[in-house]
C-alpha cells in the first residue's frame, strides 16, 4: 500500500498531473471517475493568492468527489509562499504540493517553478519553510534539473526528504528540454531504489498506455505514475492502465458514443462551475482531443469551437453520436466506418 503521510492510495497509484488550463474541477471529476487515484489542482500563484486575485482564489475550489486531492502552489518568495500555505490549509485539501517543475519562461524568469532548479539551496530552504508552516503533508513536483549539466535530482530528493516532504513526483526531462525528446527515467529509478529514500517516488513523462506503465513500474521500481498530457482528451487512460496492470490485457478503447457522453459531461460540469461564457469557451480546447481520429469530423468540430450557445453544442454532440455510432475503433484514436472498413 502506497501512502503519503496517512493518505492511502492503493498498491500502485495513478496521479493526474497538475496542468494549467486543464486540471480544473470538471476535468478532474471525469478523470477520478475513470480511475485516477490522486488529483492535483492547476498550479496557483502564491503572489496571486495572497493578493486575492480572482483566478488564483478560484483554483482553491475542490469537491468531495475528487478526494484525495492536493492543491499546488508556486512562487519564490518565502513569506508569500508561507502565507499561501495558510490559505491552502484553510481550503482543506489532503495535501499541499509545491511546483518546482513548470518550464514556462514567465514562471522560471522569476525563479519559480523549474527556475528554482538553478538555486538548489534556495529550493531546500523554501521547502523547509513551507513544511514548517502547515499541518498538511507537503509534496513536490519537479524535473531532473535545469539542463543536462545540472541533473542533481538524486541529491535534491534526499535533501527535500530531510526537510520533511512526504512524496515527490519527477518529470523525466530537464527544464531546457521543455517537453521535447524522450523522457529519461534512469535517475527516477535511481531515486526510487535509493536506500536513503523512504517517501513515495512517482515517475512522470511519456506514459500513454498500460504496457508502457508496466514497463516503467518493473524497470524503475517507482511507487506510482503521474499522467499529464496523455490524459488530455483521453481520460480513459487511467482505466486502461489499471486494467492492464491487473490483467495483463489491453482494455477495449472507448466507442464514439462513450467519447460523446464524456464530452457532454465535461461541458455540463464546465457550465455549472464556470458559468455560461467561460464554460463554453474553456471547454473548446478539449474537443479536438476527444474526437481525434474521427474521419470527416472537421465541420462538426468547427461548430464545437465556434458556437457560444450551449444548446447548439449539445445538439452538435448528439449529431456526432448519431453519425459515428456504428463506427469501429481502430487503435485508440481512429474510428473507421463500415464502408471505409470494406464492409457493407
């Protein structure tokens, strides 16, 4: 049983990565229902939070159906992060996570996110400060290093554990790599098998199938896996990985009707949480992914990403369901109609 402090997560938990403009309550609810064991909020600016910025405060919203959940914050100022930790604790998540992994320039240029990987002593000091300022278990999400010459993650993990973090998730790339190239799990495995490390170690990067998840589990000995980009538009990834780990067999991918049903649920939850305008606009980014591989989908997808009327969106989704209900799923993403498949 993998545990973060007293939080039980199962034998090999699957975590939904915190992703800006993706990991909001509507998407988290869907991923939870489809098998994610631990959720994280989108990352929250400590400066925005202590200044009561609406966008930052809104990200503190969590719901019982999502638990266990961690609220993730980022920043570089000791006092701001401490005050943010107090606000996070008041929101009553199961844990507080610190983002030391975001590679975006507007974050790193302020020595936040992955930027702090250029100053490991400050990273340790800041973490120590936060651990001492909250009763919540504190976890960290980070990368291998700033660049290929600064992959100090083994030492960093030991030092962060020494100041009291309860788990660490490591993305197998440096900040310089951004999301390019193949994730390197070698150092993640070294940490997971380090006799000095007694906290859970979660690997992150390029996991997009059950076989790949099993390979990383067996080869590197991680305690669980964090999934990010592979879940966007495909939240079934959690269900499929769990099924493969339990049975050794690949689960049949979702049908066109299942994809439409989830897209409708996502839209409904977004409208409920964000209101009419934002609920419509901020769900658009998901439609391309939900219906990737659907032949001749472009005109209908165009409707989904241009309409501002919820009823028109639901009608379009119903139209997709009707048009593609008899299509066969080939692989994970491609649908083939009866005539295209060479059938009557």
